[in-house]
C-alpha cells in the first residue's frame, strides 16, 4: 500500500493504492480517505488497465452510483446506493452492453423486477 497526502482546504485527505484479488484476478485499487475512513473516489482497475469499478464514499459509506465494467470497457452494472445501502435501480448488462436485468430496491430490499 502507498499513501499520498492531499490537502483540500482545511481537510487533509489520503489516497491509497493497494492490490486485491477478485475471482482470481488481481486488481489495483485507488481509495481516498479522510480521518481514516473511506471518503471520496474509489476506483478498481483490471490488470490490463481498464476500469473494473467506480464509486464514491462519504464517511465510509457508498453514496450514489456504483459503476462496474466488463474487461472490454462496457458497463456491467449500475447500482444506486444511499448511505451504504442499495436504494434505487440495480441494472445489469451482458458483455456486449445489452441490458439483461433491472430491479428496484428500497433500503436494501428489492421491491419489483422489470425484466
């Protein structure tokens, strides 16, 4: 792991680069921290350099949209989060970018399925 100090106004952020293994694939991960908690951008990269996952943390909880990508760069999933829980649409796409699943969740519980 490598930490870089970033000062933004009165706040001091740290950006960490580490390596993880998911499904037998090694990924590089860039994470921003504030006061030792994930806070800011989070990006995972495949070993070929393309983006595997992007999201944003606020005070250690995912906030907003999680975007996951296939190795070919096409979108794999869009997941709407609020305060660290699934809250909104969950959409999944095949390797060619075609939508294959849409569900809606409220407070981490799926409430309907469109496809």
